[in-house]
C-alpha cells in the first residue's frame, strides 16, 4: 500500500490526520470553555490572539480572557491587562489594565509583576514610584522572569529606586542573558566593554553582542559594526563591520551612525575617471576640485595614503598640458595635508603644489578669456603662497617654485625685504611676495579664498607690515601675551609707531636692535581698513582691534573692540588694573622689594598678612595633617598653595602686619608701567602681599622672609652627604641646631592635594661648624630636612643622594638645580686622580645667602673632612654669576 502511495501520499495522510486531531482538540476546548472551564477559556483566548490553530480574532481573545479572568485565572488576568494596556482587541484603557494586572500580581504571577513594575517605573496609570517598581521587579526576577531580571539590573545600574550597585546590576543582567533575553545580553556586553561592575574585557563583550545580534537585536548589530571597524575586542574587519550594519538597516535601523565603510574603492574609480576627463566633463565650473577632494578622502578612508602621491604624480605627467588637471593635482597635495602636522611634509607638499600651479598659470596665460575662467585658480594660488606665512612672513622673501625640493626645507633666507614691488609680469616676480602682489592685481575686487577669507592688497600689507618682522618666535609668543610678558621697551617702540610706519626687528640672543621704516603709499592698510570700518565692515573692525592691540596702541584698540561688542577686551584695556609676579625670597634685615605693574590707576593700597603655616609641623606630620601644598610653600614654591585656595581658609592669612598707600603715575593711552615697591623690614616667615588698586582690581603674591639657609652636598666617589646651616644675614654657621630627616610618600595626585606620610625618620644636630654628615643608612634616597622645627617658621628643604640626583637631573647642569644658579664645586688635584664634591642650595629662599663667608666655611670643611694633610686644594665656587677661587 505504501509503495503504491509513495512518500507524497504518506505525508498527506500524516498532515490531514494531525489536522483532524487538532480540530477535534479545538472542538473539545470550545465545549469546555462554553461549560465554564476557566483554563479552557484562557487557552481559547490565547489561540484567538496568536492565531494558533485558528484564524486570529483579537476581540474574541479579549472576550475569552475576560470570562476566564473573572473566574480568577491569573494567566488570563495578566493577558487581559496586557490587552487593555496596549489596545489589543479592545480600546486602550490603562486604568482597567492596572486593575487586572494587580489581580494577577496578587496571585504572584511573575510576568504581571514585571509589567506592573514597569507601569510604576514609567508612571503609566499609576503615580511614578521607583521603590514599588523595584519591589515588583524583585518578586518577578526571583521567579526567573528574564525581562524582570533585565529591568532589575537597569535599576541597580542607574540607581533607580535603590543605591547604584554595578556588581548587583551585572548579576541580574547575567541571569537574564543566560536565559537568552537579547536586551540583557546587549547590556551585559556593554558592562564588560566598559568594565562596570565586572573586569573590563572587550572580547567577552563582543561574545554577548554576537548572541544578541543573532536574535536580530539591532542595537547589538550597530555596536558590533563599530567594534569590527575599530578592532576593539575583535580583529579589525571592515567587511564584517559593514555586514552587521547592513543587517541592522535591513531590520529598520535609521539612526545617526554611518556605515563603517562605504564603497570607497568604487567611488575612487569614478572620481578618477572624472578628473581625467576634466576638459570635457567640467568645462565651465570648478567641480573638479570637489572631485579631487573626495578622491583623496576615499584613499584616506581606505587607509591607502601611500598611493596618493604616486597617483598625483602620474596625473601631473600624463596631463601636463591641461591647466585644470594641474590645478586639481596641486590642490590634491594640499588636501592630503589636512590631517598632517609635520612641518617637513607640509613644506614638501606646498612646494609640489606650487610647481603644478606655476605650470598651470603658464598654460592659462596663453589662453583666451583668461580672467573670466581663472578666478578660483587665483584664489587657490594665493592660498598656497600665503599658507603658513602669517606666522613666518619672512619666508615670502624667496620664490618657492625656483627652489629644489631639498632647498625648501633648508635654512631660512638671510635677505629680508619689508615690502615687495609690483612686478610687470608673472615671470618678473622674484619672490613669493611679489608673486602674490601680481596675482592680487589680476583680481582687483579681492580674492575670496577658502582658507584665508577675502584677500586684497590691504590684507597682504597687514601680513607683511603688521607682523613683527625679524622677531624670534619666542618673542612673538610673548607679544601675544601683551598684558604680562611683552617687554616694556618693545611696548614703547610699538606705541610710538605712526600709521605709515612699521618696525623691523633684529633680535638675537646677544643683542636687540630694531629699525623704523616708512610704508609706501600702496601699503597704507590702516586708512583702508578704517574706511571699511566706518561703513560698518565687521571684519575690518576686528582686524583694526587686533592690529592696534598688537601695536600696543590700546586706546585705539579699545575703540574698535567696543565697536565689535567685545566688552571683555574693552574692560581689560580701560579698567584700573595692577599685577605682581612671584616674589623672590629675601633675607631678614633687608628691605624687601616687589615689582608692581599697573595701568590707568592713580593709587594702590598694600597690605601684608602673615601666613600661618608650619606651626607644630612635626606633630602634624605624625597625624598626617601636612598637605603637599603646605610643604611646597615651606620649601619656597607657592604655586600649589595658591592654586588649591589655601589662603581662603579662615585663620591662614588673617593677621595683618602692616598696610600703606602708594601714589601711582600711570602712562597715557592705557599703557602698562612698572614701579618698585619697598616693603618695611619683616621678621622671618611667609607673608601674603595684597594690593588693592583704587577703583580697580586686587592682586596678591607670596613673600618669603628667611633668617637661615640650608644647603646640602653629595659626592660621587663615596656618597658622603652633609648639610650645612648658615645665618642668612651674616653667613656664619649655626652650631648645635636640631635637624630632622624624613623620607615621605603621598602628596599631589593629579589635581588632588594629599597628605604627606612619613616612611622613615632620623634626627641629628649640626656640629660646631654648622655641619651634619649623613650616616650610611641615609646616603641613598630622597629626604626632607627640617631645621628649627619648633619655631613659628621652620626651615624645610629637599635633598637627595648623588644617585637620586643623577637619576633625576642628567646631564648635570647648574641651571637645572632647584635654586636656579647655585653650583658649588670643590676639586682636589693630586696628579693621580680627581675627586669631586657638589653642593646644591635647594630652595629659592637661598637667593640672598651672603657668598664670601659661606664659601670659605664650605672649603674649610671639605679640607678637614676629605683631604689628606699637605694636599693641594683648589675650591671653585660659582655663586649667582660670580666666581671665587
């Protein structure tokens, strides 16, 4: 029988047999439902909703769910509440939905608990209550509902209804993810990727993203696309990145993330073809420049940058008689530089671009309708010529296209011209400056360039005459900071310039010279811009404001800043202002002096406050109460103390010592001037110097007055270290002074001001010669030395062994020492060997130490400590620029 029917017949028999059984079962289910069986009613409603064995009938599903729910079936109550909440087979009614969900929750139904929890979280039909949402999520999650577990993990991650706990969040994400819930798998992947609540592991993150993406979870597909693009947690694979992105788009993704890798290879082939057919494909426009830019972008995105330059070279050779192609190639060299900051590469590409522009210009000159077709060409030519010259305008004095590639990166030209003549022709231009002038003349209405705004002859004049020509770069940078670091003599020279004058500087390390030169009539850029400004030209107003500021003619600068609505600059120029630089530490018994720089004001009040630091220093060290900033201040460096706002704390700088008024004589035109302020003699300590300009600002600095100096030494040959304590005024040694040596840890961490912690501690005392020799256990490492620790202003210095010093400062250079210029060096010459002893002063406070006495004391001690009787001793000491032997 089976053989006669074949396999098709068998399958038909099985199908119809099963269907008959299904229909019989469905009939039985309807009979039971009609007789009031709640479970049958629920199953029949579920069949109507899902179309399982019957045609979908959503209203019928709601009817059966209702009949079952009214008999107390929890599953039916949940499904009915879900229908009312989402409007499935019935009009949406969130309040009715909440009623049925609550009935199901009362029977401990997990999915109803999760859904009702979500309603409380989002405020749907009930008042928002994150605590209640969390409780319901917990009830459901503990019954292994994967959606509730994921929601619970979200609550712990963001701290909704509970304190944030990333470890707990990962726990619930994992339970949900292991049940196959895609959203939880995605979120768990992100926790591994970021290292939140679990050790950071991009590889594990990708595994979870793959599991979620396999279930068509779109967010994971986009995340995977990015991971494959960057090679983060998986081997970089742009094809795989595109695969996941395209799958996400196919499932409806329409977000802002772009496709990882468009088909740049095909795009480049198309663009290359267009560029090769410029003369026919683009006869009347400059679209070819856009094509070139996009072609360079394609190669860059394909990570084929090395192929760009051979391609441009090939185009140059094969299309050497097509000016548009050469123009495009020249701009290609510029576009290839957009992400490069290498000066050598910049100059090389600029030279290559100018060579192509030169050839293209020669071709243009031989063609008809020259001016009508070459506007953009001139703009780009000038852009390439000017490129970087606003900073190094002296390089305009060469003609780049006449140099070889090797010469481009060579020495700067010694021939300096301030102004460039107008050449009769293109070929007559002998340098880049004259070439720019000729090109500008071809576009008398101005050149609107993409890189440098609109250019004209006045702009070119500003480039030349408005720059501080011949000034070294480090000095030009100081001129930018004209309020603080610009030298006074430079300000005076610039202030005195007339509108038809410019200054040429000849500054070197050894000398500073300058010359004032008259501007030719066609460089009268200031009147040109002033006329533009009167007509309301905003760009001209900005140029004049910056121009007069750079010429230190601040009254005129303020006028144009005011027209530009730059109130901050106007106030900065016109307000009464004063400032003080960091004070040099000074010894007791002398009259301290401070430089006060100001503008506009007529009077200033100075106040001196004692800074209460270093009190009970040893006791506070033991209690870990000494912060990095306080110890730095005691060592002579106030930077961190000021930065962390320590002076603002009550009781730190409240003790007024003295105050007095000083009349001022401001210079005209809001110029800065500096006066030396004499401070009454002060006892040893740290002081806050406060200056209040009448009708103006406040300025503060810290002044250190010391009564003793602490120096230390180390020797390369046997590592014998010693410290030496002097009286600051007389230079005499201070005998029998207690000393404390501490090795510290802790301190500044990034921007945090932390306590210093004692790791090791030794005590000692200076001998009759004011010296203390380190014991063997102290000859290595870095130590803090405390002298006069029981006094109101203790003396603190930092010293290190020779090994430590050599490790930190190599090669040894006197200018690199902490104190600045203090280098004491003792040599012994025996004819057989040489021994060296280096002594460094360790804090800026030592700058007032008397030289003669302390030098003699040091040399005598070296003789007694290390040299045999009768040896010839030569002691050479450099002190603040002096040399004594």
